C-alpha cells in the first residue's frame, strides 16, 4: 500500500510540530517555505523552497507530489493558497471565498455583521482624510489596522486626531493593499478560542487567557491555558466563536478566534482560519487538555474525523521576556530562570551586545518561557517567576 502524502505550507519553528506530527502519523511529508534555513525543510521527505503565498507553485508541487492533503498552521499568509490548492484538487479544505473573508479584516467584519456574530463597528479607509472621518464617526478611541495584516503588525490605538498620523503610517508600512480599517475600540479582557471544524460542525477545544502590552500596539506578551474566566463569560465567548466561524463559512479547517469580553459581552476581534501560533496549539493546548490539535488539523485535512475529547485537566502558560529597548549590556539570572520548577521550554533570542527592538509587534519579542502546572494558576505563577528572575540590562 502506498503511503499518503501531505503538503505543509510553511516550515518555520511554529510549523515544525506539524511536520513532526505528520511523520508520526505515517504520512510522507512535503513542505514548502521561502526560507532555505527553515527547520522543517530538513525534516521533510520532500522540501521545496518557494513562497507559500504563491498558489500556482503550490498547486504544481501538490500535483507532482500526488498529495492527499494540504495544510498550513499558525500563519495567515498561506490560508488563501491552501484554499486554492484544495479547491483545484478536490481535497478537504476551506473554500476560496471563506479564505478571502478570513484574510481581509474588513470583509471579515462584513461577514460577522451579516451572520449575526458580535463584532466592533468598522469602516474601510483608503486615505488619511477617510481615516479622520471614520474615527470621528466611530468615536474615540479607535483601532487602526491593515486589512491584510498579520501578527499584530501595523495595529495602533489612536485616542485623538493627533494619533491618527502615526496609525496611518504604521498601517501603510505593512499593508500590501494600501487599505486600512478603522474600528471601535473594545475595552476588556482578551482571550482566544482554538477550534476545528469538519463537515460543517465546529468543535471548540479550549479558551486561552491572554496578556497584551496594552496601547498603542497591544502585542501579546503571555498566554495561560485554560481560561479562568467565570463560566457564564466562557459560554458567551464560545457562543460568539461559533457564530463567527459560521459567518465566515469555515467548514473544513482549524480556527483561532480572538475575542474581547467587553461591556456588552463577547466581541470578536478576528478569526484566523488556521491553528493559533505563539505555542498555543503546539504546546499549551496539549499540555493543559491532552488534545493533540495538530494531529486533529492533519486528520481534518485528510478528510478524517479527529479526536478532540479532552483527557487532561491541567495548566500551561507562556510568558515573553520584556526587556527595555536598546543594546544589551548585561544578562543575569538565566540559569535561575531556566531552572524554575515546571519550566519546559526557555528561549532567549538576544545576547550581550545585541539589540532589543521596541515592542511593536510579535516579531519584535526576544524570547519566552513556557511552564506547566497542575492548574492554570500554578503554571502562570511558574512562568511569571521564571520571567522575573531574568534580568536584561540595556542601554539606549
């Protein structure tokens, strides 16, 4: 019997667990990544160096390799590519229309409005004058973001007209289409919901509590699994996530739903038609719940029914190191930080003499600590302690 093959779009550190999971499941693994140093390329059975946004190349590779499934995890860049290839080859996956809605933040808002999913009011803007008019209509403060942005790049909170110039510049710097979206600002705790949908039925696996850097950029600085919010709030969050997934038309894919719990209940910030990054789905979900959601996503891509029943009730947490921007002159406490009880992963991407950039998006973070515990509170406490023990001194 011939071994089935899967094409994985993306082979970076966040995609590496998918490569390994697919191999563990006995699949022949084909990967595609623009970066020749991507770690997943070395572990694949067949590696292709190409842009994961290039659907024509991905389709050619899929045909040549005779793949049975196509998948990308933890990145929005390949969502449209996956949909195009699976549609062309008749494989399980997201429709191209749903993929477009899930990767255009204004079309996403329109879909939520039509589908009755709670979401902030939003206005599409293509000039600074339009942005000023939109902010005045929505009321202060507002969030400004590129319609095609990823990883919190170019997202800015503006509290008055003076702040719109910076918001426009930051959005335009990373926006390929040149079009931004101006949205109502929602105050409240933020969570994400990790799910899988197959045959049109959505299964929500876990709610993750989030910590962000706050205004103006709201970079995620920590996650704790599973949520400790009151049960009623969690039900509101799950209901909103289900409505949002349905409104986008996600029927055969993973979903990563970001929600704020505002004054009027759960409000959807965004939904990614893929697994969540930041080690949420690769580490936090299985550590806390026992669900291997990476395996689940692969089985959905193969047209199989995954097992998403929780088998564990524990805790897991990740915290990102947050040194002041500047040149690193001293690093202290690394060994003590690594050796905190429960720490299972510890990464620092800067050394003495290196530079710490301003914390403006997720790519400017310089390291993290991942910890396990019997409960979410214990895991979070261990991660916080490990972070506090690391002292990084910088000089501007």
